[in-house]
C-alpha cells in the first residue's frame, strides 16, 4: 500500500541541474522484493523485481545472447527502469541511450550508428603496472643550449633533478624530452612528481607538506612526501570503452590525422574493430584488463526498420555485446520497412530472444507519491490542496502533464510573492499550458484555419 502522507520539501545548496530521471537512485529492492517507495521509484512492483533478477543475471554472466524489452503505455517508468538497472550495476557501468529515430543519418549507415552505440556501452578496465621515479623535487637545474635553427634563441637541452622520498635521495640527468615535460607541467622545487621510466611522461601530484611556504594563499594542494624507494612500480587503472579504442586505432597511421588530429572518415572499418577485439581478448587472457558489460538502451524501438532489427539479432550473439534494453509504448503496429504487423513493431524472431518486462499504469496513490518526489527534486513546495489537484490532473490527464506543471506553477506562485504553490497556481498553469487532449480538441475546433 502506497503511503498517502503530507507534502515534502527539500532544500539543496548550490547549482544542480534537475533531469527527468535524476531522482532515480536504483530499483528500490530489499532482499529481491520491491519496496512501495524507495530509491525514487514508486509502484511497478513486478517490473522492478523482474529488473532485479535481470541485474543478478548480468552480474553472474548469464545474459549472453539475450535482451530485454520494456513494454507499457507512455509515462509508466520504462526509461526510469533502464536507468535504475544501470545504477544497480555500478558507477563504472557504461550506459548508452538513444532513440530509435537517431540511427537515420545522411553521414553514416544506420548499422554503423548502432555498432558505435553498442561499443560505447562496453567498458574496458585496464590495469597497468609501470616503473616510475617518484619523489619530492629537492633541486632542479635546467640546462639551455643554442636553438639548431636560430642561434639567437636558447632552448632547454637537459636538466639535473634531485628527487627525495622519506627513505632515499637521488640525483638524475634527464634529456630534453623530460625537461620539456617538467617545464610544461610547471614543476618547481618542493613539488611531488613522478616520471614514467619508459616514456618520460611527468605527472605533478601536488606540493609537498614539508616544502617552503612562499605565499599566504596557495591554490595547489599539499601532499605527503612519498615513502620507500624512488624507483618503484605503480598500478594505473584506466576505464575506457571499446569505441574509444576503436577511434584511437582508426586515427593512427593516417596522414590526415597527423596533420589535423582527426580522421577523414566517420565510419570505423571492420578490420580496425577486429584488431581491437583481438587486443582486448589478449589483455583479458593476460590479466591486464577486464570487460565491463554496460547497457545499451534504445527507446521507441518501433522506429527501427527490419535491417536494424536484423543487425541487433546478430549483434546479440557476439562475445563482446552489451546488455540491450529496448522500450516500446506501441501495441500491434507495422514493422518499419515491411507490411508485417507485429507486437510492439518488433519482429517475432527477435521478440522470442527478449525477456519482456511489462509496466502498468499508475494508481492515484502512486501518482501522488511520484509528484511528491518530483517536487522535492525540483525544490517546489506544494500545499496539500495543490498536491491533491496535481494528483487529480495526473489521474485524469497524464502523469507527465502533471509533473510538467510543477515548475510553471512554482514560477506563478513566486510572482505573487509566495514560496508555496497553491491550487490557484496549479490551475493558472493548467490554463496557460495545454495537455494532449486539450491540444487535440483545439485542433478539431480550428482545423480549417491551419495550413494543410
């Protein structure tokens, strides 16, 4: 039973952009059972519990070759469910969302758009051990020499640097590449740095706590002097997507990319992706990387055509495939590109591979709780009467329309000098902004006045 408690207000300091689903923190489950109101979710108990089972299957690696279809009327939480699944999988889980209509482009094949979206939804966590020289800079002397093409200009040709840790102190002669790195990073005496032993790349960690204080106000952070030897092995963890690796390898070896930093073609060749896949599999076998299967969410899936559906069916069988979540608010409709009518506009052979989760319309009590959550998220304070009015609007018109009236009603209330939204503010916003039914009635009334 959904509690029908009084209005809720919430104050948040600072700037924060409020998104349509920014209130969703998870599926709101406890021991596999959906709580009535939790993690920003209200109702949809069966759908949330089904999604919780899907999350467990994904974590246990039992979702290979499968997909999910979220089916339900508009405004029943399908997108929120997909966002919640991604949140439950963890912060590092890639989440790629697109609409079915976004695949149609004059610059790229629709199958290429889908392939790039799928590869953006697959993360690779790479672990790398590298030898570095780490310590506090105790002394730094840069050596300058004559420029090879301009005898009147001096350029750095090397440097002598002394690094110190809690247990060791050493002096090194470095070449011009490392010297330029030191200069470009603004390294000075008292900074804690590390230098990659293989590439010479320099990273400035911060200002040592025991270094001399030169200014009353400093912007850099203070860090302790490193312990142990200066030359050590450090583990670096990088998280990238397969598409990032594809783009990096597609740019390499091109004279165009050398001159301008980009690549001359928007589509990535299949050979490049094959090389990346082989490289990633080798990293996984060596224990240097792990694959993070993400979520590819395609809303309005009925907008895909038969070619795109065929591509998805084949892509789901790949070893490197994300979790594909489709959403549809259509009933029996024609599959785009054919004369075949199918449930949700999806071919039956693809439907047979999907786990279908149904979402149901909300009850008035659930609508009331959702409006309260959104009012808290948007920092809108509602009177009890205004909350009841919005609940009535959500039940009779649509939940989306009721939620969209929150911000206009708050502005109308502030215009009369009040911080609390009353019934008259909601009704005034309703007069100014029409819903779908009202707009359709208006079109029928003035149909002859519109251009054909």
